[in-house]
């Protein structure tokens, strides 16, 4: 974002918007993966592993969000 010659605060807002958009897209992608796995005819242990990974990604996203934003670990709450 430096190449756009915007302020740090504006860059932080832009990155927040970009990251938020990706997080908002996750549930649809997760549902698409689960539909694909269900229709794939994969062996039960492979299907179970895929479902488990999809669920863990959802947990990871919410955990990272909390740690970085809600805990104010990096002071982001006061910058917006």
C-alpha cells in the first residue's frame, strides 16, 4: 500500500476491509467443500478428515481474530 502513498491509518483500514471480506467469504467456501466431500464418494476416513479440517479452519479464524483484535494485542482497536 506504500506505493499508493496513503497514510498508515488508511492502509490499516484498507487491510482490515480486505481481511474482513475474506473472513466473510469463509462460510460459503466451507459449505462448498463439505458438499464436494459428500458428493465425492471418498472413503469415510478421508471424508471425516476433510470435515474435521474444515471445522478446524473455522476455529482458527475466530481464534486469530480474537487474539489480534479483541485482545487489542497490537493496539488495533484504538486505530480505527
